């Protein structure tokens, strides 16, 4: 007794979006823990961000980096699961930077982020390359007000260093 453990439980079913829930055992006297995990029908609409459909945490990048972070890997595995579950699903990966470097450098950096994201999906998920397109947008499409010359916190800049997954075929 007195030994609380947290477990992440993932529920998945064909034609439904995967869902996860954290369950704490606490001081439960029996070995059986019951919980309900609701699944939403995989209703993919062309032009929609797959991350929002699957309720993903954003895929962020570190400052001036293009490698896939461990926290992003968890979310990318969910994208892979959706693409494996729905073989007709095609996505356009859109990668971005914050505005703290020259625009031409940021465009190049976002292209490297885009390539890293797409390569992860193809290599780790065995997803066919013709199902994934994409490009880098540099600092052209900031998520917030943090554009050139605007004072922002590190956290605000982080929101712009991301990859998105737009559904182009369901």
C-alpha cells in the first residue's frame, strides 16, 4: 500500500482516432482498475489539421534545430497510427520557424524541419512517400503575434517552431 503508480493507457480501434488516458493506481486494494476511454470516429476533413482531429500535442522544435525531439516522437507515432489505420489518408506537412533569424535562413531551417518530420513518418512508420507532401514556410505563418521586431518570450517564440499535418485526402 501507499505505492501510487501512473500508467498511460492507449485505446485504438480501426476507423477511430486513438485516445490516451493516464490512470493512477493510488491505494487501490485490488489489482483491477477500471476506466473508460472514449474513441471518436475518424472523421477526416480535407484541409483540416490532423493534429486537431487526433488531439495531438504540437510538434515543436528547439531553437535553431531541426531534429525530432522525444516529446514530438510520441505525437508523431500517433500520426503514423492514423496513417496506418486509414490507408487512403494523405497529409501535407507544414513546418515553421520563429522570426528571430533572417527570413532566408528561417526558410532553409523550416525546410530541414519539414524533411526531418517527413523522414520520421516514412522511416519509423513505413509510410509510403507518395502519401506525404510538405514544405517549410519559414516565419511566413506565425502562430501568434511574434513577428520581426516584436518582443516575445521564449515560450511565445516556441509556439511558432512547429510542424502541422494538413489532411489533403481522406
